[in-house]
C-alpha cells in the first residue's frame, strides 16, 4: 500500500518567496554581531536573491530555446 503524496499549491510565485526570504535573512543578519554566523546568514540571503533573479530570468518571455 503506497502513501499518497500531499499536494500543496503555492500562493506566491517562487521569485516573491525567495525575495521575502532574502529580506528576512538580511534583517536577521543586522541583529547578529560580526562573525561566522552572520556571514553564513548573509550568504544564504545572497543565494536566495540569486535564485530569485535566476528564476525570473528563466521564466521571462524573452528567453529563447536553443536552435
């Protein structure tokens, strides 16, 4: 007997969710003292921003498939 996969429909586009996550992480980093933990939080924020930009670029109408 297989277990049914739970489906969840996202209400916000991926770009918005990643941008919100990046903003939240940057706010957290401001509260941290300089050091390794703060650097890691800022790194995650940059990764979320990069993911948001890449997702927007990949979904843009100007993107053409290779010939």
